C-alpha cells in the first residue's frame, strides 16, 4: 500500500507519565511552524471503549472533541500545542478495535474463519490508522502509542505499526522512542541502562527506533548521549535528551533548540516549507517568566486530589491569567469538605471560584454552598456544566425559596427540578457515549456579560452532559435576577446563565475549557480572571 503521507510514531519505554504526549504535541507544533499540515492520533491500549466512563481518578480528564468523541487528555495537549481541531479518528482504544472485530464476526463477515490477533485485530488497527490521513489530508501523521513497550496490551498496536513500516515503506514511517533516565542520588549519576533495555524490548518485536528521547529531571551530559547512541545503535544526532521543563509551553522551543525537527525532516527526506517563526511563542514564554502580581482562584471539584482530572480547566485559567498579566494560584478545594465545614479558608482567601463539571451526587452539596457564597459575597464565579447547574440549584433554593430545588440527577423526587433530564435522554440506559456531546451553537443575548465577553452574537462550544435547565422555571428565574444570556438557536436550551447584580457570576452548560489556547485565552475564563483581578485590586 504506497503512501505519500509520512508517519512519526511515538513509543514509550521504562515508565509511563514522562511526557510522551507533550513531546509529540510539541514536535507537531515545530512541524506546523515549518508549513506542514500535521494530524495526530493517540492509540490507547486499554479495553474500555472510550475514556468516557472511566474514573477521572484513574484516567484524568475526558477531553471532548467537536464531533463529540470522548477522548484521552493527551488530545487536549495536541489541540493546545499545535492549535488544531481534532476529530474522532484521532483517538481509538483496544476496546473499539475488539468491539468492531467481534461485531463483524457475529455478523458473519469473516465467513467462518478463525479470528486472531494477527491478522484480524492488527488489520483493524491498521484500517483506523489509515483513516487519519484520508480524513484530514495531513502530510505528516503523528501517532502516539499509549503505555510503555513491553505491556501486554500494547503488543497488537506495535505489531500493526511494525507491519505498517513495511507496507508504507521505511522512508515513510519513523519511530521516536521516549524513555526515562533514573537519577541515583547516592552517586549523583543518571542511568542509561533502562533506556537500553527498553530499546532492546522494542527491537525484539521488530521495531528499531529512529530517534531516542531520554527524559530526565537532571541535565544530560554528552557522554551519556554518546553511550545511548552506541548501545542503542542510532546516530548521535538521533539521541535528543529532554530535561523536564519548568514551563510546559516552552517544550516546543526546547525541541527546536535541540535541533530535533530539522533532524526529523532530514530523516523523512522532506524540506521545510518556511522558516519557523517563533516570535509569538517566545513572547508567550517571556510573559510566563515575567514576575506578575498573583490572584488566587479556588477550583471546587470532587477529583481535586488528581489535578489531571481538571487539566483543561487548569490550562484555561493559566491562559487567561497570562493574557491579563497576572499569576494564577489555584486553590484545590474538595467540594465534599465544604459540606463538613472544611476548606472555607481557601475559598475565602480566593479572588474567584471555578466550579467544574462532574457526575453523580458526591460533593454536589458542597458545590451548591460554594455557589451560595459566591452569589452572596459577590465573588467572581465561573460554573462549567455541573457548575452552571449548581448555580441554578442554589438560586432556586436561596433566592426563590424552594428548599428542595435540585437536579433530578441527584434527587429524583424533588418538587422543584431546576435541572432535569433532556427529553431525548430519558429512554437511554447505556452509560457510554449517550450524552449531548460535541459542538453545538449558542446565540448570545446582547448586552449581557456573556455577549460582552465573547464580542460576537453566536458561538459554538463543546458539550458533555445529560441534564439541562428546566424550561418550566425560566420565567421565575428571570423575574428574580437570573439572565439566560446564551440559548440554543431554537431557544429551547439554556446554554449560559448569569446573575444580573453581580460582578461576574456566569455558568455555561458547555465546557469552554476545551477550546482555550495558550495564545488565545477563552472569553469566559478571561471574564472570570478579569473580575478576580479587580477583586484583588490589581490594576
Ligand atoms: N452531571 C451533569 C449532567 O449530566 C453535568 C455534566 C458535566 O458537568 N459534564 O448534565
């Protein structure tokens, strides 16, 4: 199968969580800066069909794309670093592959043949890899294989990729292997042996890496680079150590300075279309480094022990703070603590509150308390999905006086279901992929905070929810000071709610955090941070 597309495949060795996704995303950016059309794909070896139903404690945030795909949080890195919009083809799991193969088998498509990992599962993997170039028209496709080499789960993926290298040609498919160099404090040394072992593991399945990125928390000396090159049988230029960056968004610049993109392009036999212009990124990093006055924003969630569960929210806050020339300290507040009278010192010391999305009742009452505090004390508040819903529940209870106002998600028998199941969701019992997902239009009511923040009459935002504001109560809310500043084009769904007499209390039924960019902060986050900055009396 000849191809004109180039593939760069990112594998990981030694341990996970060494920033393989960030590295791949940053390399993607360096290629885009040279005028190439790039696309990305993350292969997740777990058996779940998608991360949508996985616990955020185990998997971190679920990142939602325009077309409604619920994906791995690395897709967020890709979109933010490369500044692209990805679609469903950019992420698949073993679960999806097996589900497809088994359904074809049940359907009789294999005509009674014995179904095996090779070739049936590997063929399905290859089919899905092929879709990316077809659907995006990208010249370079970056593929990240989740997990580390040697995991049982990732073997079919690596086998499929090995086959692809033969089928697409060795001058079209390249492997970049990211490893970890442990530091032995007693002797003050970095160790290359685990890298050597993981490269050997990769070789044993027929894949020789073209490039090795040993990651480390300590500076890597030239003799270590030489040693890795020698033992792993690659060119010295092909070993590019990456020391942990203190600023995430500096990684593309570090990669550029290390000469990695030029080496890759040479390797692929390509020529850069244009000289990369990094002035905007350099300016961004300069602004990150510049000392700035601080504001504190409390993030009131229920998975706060694992910050990755709110990855995009955290990044969006950073983007907005950077745009407004302040430093943002995030106070991670467990919403359930607030119910037990704990954590309020953090809330009270904060200049603004974010209540992010969530499912299930645990910790919800704490979020309602946080919304009450924000409303009464006029503290800037941004509610994201569930955060908008609790803002409405609180208003129903404490402004309108309906003590049992609630979402029917948390109390089926409430007499005042401010938030209720959308009609089309009522008959659905399956857990995965059954929500209102992906990009939907929202028209903004002129003169409102939301409309002023966006500066345009209509926006498209990404959604992931089952419940909605209940239209039966709209009038009652509006009469008492709540403004529905964003609605679906047919007026049927409340998309944004805001309080009239408040410096900034805005909730969106969608998730603005998925569309914020380091150089283009999201208007609603800008609104919150601007109001928080005012509260902190920073000019
Ligand atoms: N649980 C709520 C719903 O399904 C909110 C979802 C969310 O915050 N993403 O509508």
